[in-house]
C-alpha cells in the first residue's frame, strides 16, 4: 500500500530519541527497516493489533495505539503524515470488514 522514510520514537524508558527508519505498509502489517535495501525488518506491527485509528498530532507526528504500546511516527511533512494515516485507516477497514480473514492473518504472522 505504501512505503517510505519516517522517524520512529525510541521505545525504551531511557531512549526517547527519534530513529530514521524505512517503513512498508501492506494489508496486514506495518514493518520498519534500518535501510531501504534490507529484507528483514527491525520489527513490525500487525495491523490486527491496532486498537485505535491512527491520530495525527502536531509536528506531523502520527500516534498509533496497539494492544501492547503506543507508537509515535514522524514523516517529513504534514501531507506525508496524512497520507500514511489514510493508508493505515484503509488497511484497518479492510481487515475489520473480514474478521475471519484478520484472525487467520494474525495467526500466520505470529507463528
């Protein structure tokens, strides 16, 4: 659905600095990589674990709440942030429209 560079806020108590990552969004997950050429993601978020629709904050930051944590992602411009938000909402709507499909995808991702 979408790919590009964003900053992701560090997730430990001691490290709250922003890290530049390459993100890919497909119909089942948001993955992030250290480099665009990498084939193995640093980590990913299964879209089935998202509890709330993405919310755009000041400074073109996107807040994404999952069952485990809150993610903060920052694109270069407000327009890019809004585009990421729209694409994520579209993917979430697709997942929610077919619950049994979502459950089978979540099972395959977590195995």
